[in-house]
C-alpha cells in the first residue's frame, strides 16, 4: 500500500449541521495548523445549507466525500429518538464508507468519528487505522453519558421522572432533573442514552470541542482513575473551541447594511439552531416580548411546531417565502425600525461577529454557544432538545454569561413579560454588563488555548504526533 509523506486522517460526520460544522472545522484546523491531509466523509442530503457549507472555499489537502443517503424507514420505529435514528443511519452507511476507504490510493492512517459513528471503528480495525472519537459537544455531556452507562438502574430511577433526584456525578456538577436528557424524562420507560460507549472506549482517544480552562474540573474527572477515567479508559484531548469562521458565510447585503447602521452591541440575535422550532403560542409570546423590550433584534423565524426538533432533518437555507403569517398582526409594521426578521436560516457566524450584535437569544446548541463565546456575546438560554438544558445550566450557573427563565421552555409557555425582562437584562441592565465582561474573558481564554503553545493546540499536536508515528510504523 503506498504511503503519503504526511498523516492522512478520515473524519466521519453524522447527519445534522451541528455535527458536520465542527467536523469540517476540525478538518480545516488539522490541515492548516498540523499539516495533515484530511478526508471528510458525510452522509449526502439535499439540504441547501449543507450544500453551501461544503461549497465554502476549497482548501488544499482537505477532500470532501459524500456517502450516498440511506433509507431507514422499515428499519426503525418512526417515533424513535433522534439518537437512535442517527445510530441506524450511521450503521447503514458502513458499506459505502468501507468501499470508499478501500478504493483510496493513499489510505488514511486514522479514522475520527463523532458520537454517533463509533460502529465505523470496525472498518478502521480492518484497515489498521487508529481510531478516535470527536465529541462535538462539551466535556460535561460526555461525563453524563458515561456516568449513566456505568451506574445501577436504582440510581437512574431515583433521578428519572419518578424520583427527580439530582444525579450526582463524581467530580462533576450534579445534574438536576430539570436539565436531564430527554430520554430520562419519559414517564413510561427509563431509557439510558443509546451511545456506543463500549466502542468509544475501544479507541485511541476522545477529542472534545472544549478547552482545559473552560471545564477544568470536569476534564480532570474524565481523566481521574478513581472513577470516570476508568470507565473511559482512553486519553482525553480538549482541542476546542472549533467554531465556524465567519468568512465562509455570505452576509446578505440587506442584513449587512442594516447591521452596519445600528449602534455597537445594540442588537440581539434570536435563533434556535439548525432545527429548533417553537409552538405557535410560544412564537407569539416571543414576538410580543421582543417588541415590548424595545431592543433592536434580528430574528431567524420558522413556522411553529409542537416538536422542538421540527426541522432537524429538513431545514434548508432561505426556504420559505419571506413573510410568516404566524406572527402577531402588524408585528412587521410596528417593529420595522428596530427589527429584522429572516425566514428559516441565517449566516449565524457572520451575524454574531458583527460589532452591532450584543446579545444572543439561543437554544444553547454547543456550536452556537461556542460561537457566542468566541464573539464575546452574552446569551439568553432557551434550551430545546438533546444536551441543551445541561449547556444552559453551565452557562447560567457556572459561567454566568447567560440568563434563563425558571419556566421550562419545552414544557410550558414563557410569557411576553418575562421575555421582555430577559432581553433587557442582557442588553441594558448592569447584570448584562457584567456578563459581557465575563464572556469576553472567556473569549480571551479560548484564543489562548487555540494559539500555538496553548492547551488545545498542544492536544491536537499530540494526536498529530501519534498519527505520524502510526504512519511510520
Ligand atoms: N446555523 C446557522 N444559521 C442558522 C441556524 C444555525 O449558520 O440559521 C449554524 C450555527 O452557526 C451553528 C450550527 O448551525 O454552527 C448549529 O449548531 P448547534 O450545535 O448550535 O445546534 P444544532 O443545530 O445542532 O441543534
């Protein structure tokens, strides 16, 4: 088998922009800072936003390969949890991944998969490749997943909807029932999160999209051989924050002109990730709350749905026709001088990096959270699905860079008065000023970690060295 003179790594992304975006950023960083050749595999979809992401400026030594879409109807209950669907899609994609890797002239020396792709390690073993997991969310989420996989049912049932006791995780923040994973909130069944924990521990390491100083005690717990460290039993590499660079997105001329006209840090950006949606009632309250706050805003609006994950698999860039009919009557007219509504999808990284933006009303997806931190923007935490409630707890209780309603944004409707108050807190009040200072400190700490010699730079350099040794072996 011919060999390259630089380590070649294959990255495998599971469906969903929240997974593909950080995988692409990892690939770019490996190429530009650590001299890798990288091939990114992803499952093809016709989502316009995916297509535009992959069209972004080409980089030498970064190849992108679309694996054919798979049809999972008939293989899984249509009402199954998203995690289960993703695992089945990834398993069904193994034959095309195998044939694609086996036909490569220069076979990669390592395979890096996200949390849903560990089944592909069987292919890495077949081809003698190193195996890594890239956890695209934070260290805390990883600690919760592994803790849940290792404990007795009795502890889960105390925490589960029947007991509602906080889940104590040695060395980490305890997990309150309010913030727990959706699978543990089902009254009828205790459902441990279905990740391939044992396959992940059969890897050469877990890369995490975080940095040492952000989650130092949780990272220490993940390495501690008294408990979590023995469950994981692999090296932990905090290599983040890897976020989408604004240069890859095109800011619509109208949006740019509008933002350019606003005073510095005066605009709150409102968006719920690649698939988040609100109920019709909640959408109405949000509209009134924004209007009553009298703050400037950019709002990425989607039609209402009672499923918070309404558009996860179907979102497209610039879908929709512009004027949503589900907002309060006269909303556009009344807010025309202070607000901009963008249907469905907006170039988020570009908007957050604009100097006029001073707040982010967010569903707390981890990519959105990191993008907010990297632009020094405080947040209103409005978690919807997956691990977002845990992220919201971290942002409000530990990092103190966000406000959050006491009312659960997925179980009840948060009223307009409270929304107005939260917006004014981060945009106008002293409390918001203090958050701004803290989030800017975090931005500096993140940049330090990423710079040459910083903790995240060094972690990724270690992975690069291991791949190089493997190549030469
Ligand atoms: N995103 C975007 N425009 C939108 C919505 C989302 O560019 O209108 C990007 C956002 O910048 C982030 C990603 O999509 O990089 C969403 O990832 P996140 O982890 O925040 O949430 P998820 O979509 O996975 O729930």
